[in-house]
C-alpha cells in the first residue's frame, strides 16, 4: 500500500522517472506536514527523494528515525515544529504532502497558507481525501472507541473537533488561496488492528 501511495505522490508532484512512465518535470524537493512515524515519507525516502518532514511530536519523529536506521538509510531530514508556522523560507518545496493532519490543527487555514508560502509558484499540494468504508463490527476499533466515548461522557466530556471538518471545507480553503483541485487515482486497502494498536491510538 505505501509503495502505491509513493507512486501516486511522485506522479502528482511531477517527479516520476522511467518507472512512473514519464520524464520528471523537476528534481523535486518534498515536504510532509505531520510526518509522524514516516508512514508516507519513508517509501519516498527509500527511493532517494529529497524529503523533509515536520511534526509536533518528537517521539513520533524518533520512531521515523528508528525505522530509517533499521533499513540502513540515511537519517531522515525531520524537524520538530508547527505546520501553522513552518520554519522554511518562501518557495522552497516543489510539493507538500498532507495525510490526515488538517483535522488536528486548530489553525488549519493558517497551515494551508503556510503551505502555499513554502511552495514554488507551480508547486503541488498532495492531500489525502477521506473516502472510506469501515467494516468495524465488534472489533477492537469499534469497541475501544465506544468505551472511550462512554468514559468521556461519564466525566461530562465529549469529543471536539479542533481542525478542518471535512473535504468540502478543505477544498474551499484551497480554492480561496487560488488553488486548483484535481482528484487523483484512489488507493484502497483493508487494515486490521489489534487491541494493543487501537488502545495505543486512543
């Protein structure tokens, strides 16, 4: 799955070489906001792409570094920082990648404006849309989330969205900054989780 996502990102960013079926338009300097443990960036890093990642979580960045080291790759270029205040100069990146991060950023519009600032004039923002079919049944995800919500309710608390509230709002924000939206080929997969993995997510 991760290699297929890397293929799509390379094509969208115009950096696909012969394996991608077309001559690359540019060498390609890429930034991933909310890079986390490198789930998206690592396959591109493995291919020798010029990747930079930024994330608020130092423990997640350490996990990315450990993954790269386990594969005997060079240490990834990662920065602990805020996507709403990117520590990079203007027009530095050919493409920026965002995968399920904007819903976690209260100042998501500022983050998108920052992305626009660090992109070259004809740069590309590659965003993961949220098309999914969940078959949760009574598995770990469904039951853990339900119990989590029940506990919060018992304490008089609820789950509050802090960032973007869906694709329509996201697309509108991009359009307001002069962006043009283009749907890419969808990539789908099935995910299985253990109780330990789901509890770790919560």
